[in-house]
């Protein structure tokens, strides 16, 4: 059964103030502010209040549009999208509709282009707090979020599976971080509304999905739900549903509105926005090296395998770390360690490199030691993990946990001799041809030396001593 999926993704921009007033943008605060404290007459929609456009929003939106290969409109303007919900106290949202900032772009996913229909600017509504969960006792409204600058990116219905939608969002997040318009380590969020239809059914919109994995989960659920309806002979009617991550299901929210129902009108309080040629050229020049280009360069310049290069370039901070460290050690080794042990450790602790407490110099020192044979691979991995956990420099970690390499060959031989003497049955089994016994003996030596000797050296020594 053919599936058609399109995404409308809202990116909260990494800015100090809101889009139409001077209130602080809460996404950059370290702590969650008290509800309804970062507000003014404009945020609250008081009569007589007037919006003033923050030009920095246009600068960021232009970067996004160009990075997504869009055509930028010479003249664009804001409109009022009318709807009567408590999260927009003035009963309309200031957004763009008739002429968006940009359109007709594309993003490549696994060799296939996903069309970008439009990129436009708008304000975030207030936050609805459901006491007792969705469908609970009552709902509170926090207007701190009202007016956070948003860029909405709307795709064509080009996705053929939930997996493709997830891959697209992962790439989109990476591009936003490269551009500096979004910071995943801040309080900013990227939310998506997913439109999905199955052959024989109407289009369903699933709103407010946060995170790339949850988009895939929500769409997979919707496919199963709609298939079951169609297989029973029931119809799938146009509707808006909301994703509940706690229960892993979508819940009916309301019947789907058509665009005409929003009664769009030109926003009379804001001027037409003109993008001058000089402004567009400056925006193009300011674009950084984007992930796809960096991926190709890392493969060509450093000889990295594609999987390693993809893993590193998916995080702008890891890409910078790699380039810094590869000036001091073998690039291939640096790539394998950063894409492997380091990234695994960061993921395990739910951290990004920028907020891990790690310093580039610590990572470089560790890899220099490993390259020079002064620390075993086992203890190098352990040192990496301890540096992340304890946020301490390499020298302190090695001294505290005794991770340096044991160089005294007579001491190593003594340890091997004790292990062989204490495990005569395993020695006998190995002599009978059981390789598992050899692995066991090597492991016992590694355990007794706390990983301070190289496993291959231990293996050779055991082979010499059990002849």
C-alpha cells in the first residue's frame, strides 16, 4: 500500500530576543524561567500593542533558505493566520502565507531529492501545559514561548517511509547547527507536524512531534492505524491528531482545517520585506562549509571511510575536534576513535561534545599516547570514558586509575607465570586445541594487570611459555 508523507518542521532560532518584541528568548536561558515572566503587551496580545520585526530573524532565515537550495523571494510580507485557541491570545498568528521568504528547494537523502516547498518566518504560539497529561484535568497556558522566532520548513509529500522522514530530520538538524541558527544543547526545540496518507485514504496531520526518532515512531503508528481502518472497510477522514510520546499513540484532536478557514489577511502593522541583491550575496558568502561538502572533503583529504566521515560530520563539534586532533596524530586513527569510542561514550551519557566537559587537548594527548604505544587500547577506551564521567584531564585520570602501560617485561612475565600456574586446567585444554582456553588465559592476565599490557603481547608470551 503506497504511503505519502510530508513534513512541516518548526525550528526555534538561536537568538537573544523574540521575533516581534524585545523580550528575552527563553531558549537561551540555562534554567526554565517561571511561567509568564518573559512577556510584554505584544506577547500577550493586549489591545493597542504593535509588533516590531527583528531583522536578525530574516538574516537567519536567509541562511536556511540558501543552505536548502531554495529560490529567495525579492519581496515578501507577513500575514495574520486567524484561529481561536488559548495559545494565541490575540486570536491570530503572525506568519507568512501568500509569498513565503523562499521556495522550491531540496535536500538529498540517500541519493534521492526531497523537495522543499517553502521556507517562511513566523512567531511561536504560547505553550499549553496539560495537567494530568493530554486529556487530563485541565490546561494551563505559559506565554513565555509566545513570540519565539520560528522558521518553518515545509517539504513536498516526497517521503515514502517513516525511516526516510527520520533521516531527513537528522540531516536538517545537522544543517541548522552548522549554520548556527539552532543549538541542540540549548532549550531550543525542533518540532514537526507530519502529514501522512495511504492509498485509498485521506490525509492525516499529526502535530507537535519532537525529536527525529519520535517522528518515525508516530508515522509507523499512523500507518498501522490507517491500514487497519482501510482493511475493515472503514474510511480515513481528514483530521488533525496529536502524538502522545508517553503512550506511543496518536490521539484525535479535531477535524482538519483547510487553509481557507484561517482567513489569512495581510499584516497591516508590518512592512513588506525586501531582500536586496547585495544582502543575498552577503548571506551566500557567510554560509559555512555544510555537512555534505565537509563529508566529501573528509573522505578525499583524510582518506576516511564513508561511514566514519558521516558519523563525524553529523556533529559540527566532532568535525572540528577531528580536524584539530588529526594535525597531531594519524587522521585515520583519529577518525576511528572519535567516530567510535568517543561518540559511543558521549551517546551513553546523553551528551554532546560541546557540553561534555572534554577538552580538545585531552583527546589529542590520549590519542598521541595510544599511537606511541604508551597506553593499551583497552585502557585508552577506559580513559576516554573516565574523562567524560569525571570531567578531568588525562594525566589525572591515568594517575588516579592506574591506566599507564606496564613496560617491565619481567613483571609481565611474572604475572603470566602466576596465571598459568593457577589455571592448569585451562593450559591443558589449550594444549588439546581449545582456543577458548587461550582467550581465557589472556583475559586473566589482562584482568590482573588492569589492562596495562597489550593483549597481543600477552598472547605471544603465553604461546612461548606453554610450548
